[in-house]
C-alpha cells in the first residue's frame, strides 16, 4: 500500500477518534481538564487527540474510556453507530 494512502487513512482515523472522544466528553458534561486528569493525560495531549493531531494508542484509549465510563468498543465506534 502506498505511503500516502496509509497517511491519509491515519489522518481520517485520528480525526474520527478525536471527534468521538470530544463528543463523549461533552455528552458527559466534562471539561477537557477533567477528562485529562481522570485519564492521566496532560490537557495538551488530550487536545491533540481531540483535534486529530495525534493518534492515541490502545492503552490510552482504555484510560480515556474508563474516565468517560464507557466501553472501549463504545469509544471506538463511529458516532452514527453509537
């Protein structure tokens, strides 16, 4: 697979998972600082995930899901499927 296609997919995934984290955070009425603290992240790192600038690893996704009180499946699900 060409590198540009892989990179484009990564960008799409990063934006989708970031939007999902933000959407769930807002649904739970949490401030970014609260979610960051609850998941052991800095506010800046959480911001990077929510803006799709960085892709969180599975361990980080588990910590975010726990802080949001949702399953990892629910966190990873597309917004329209959840």
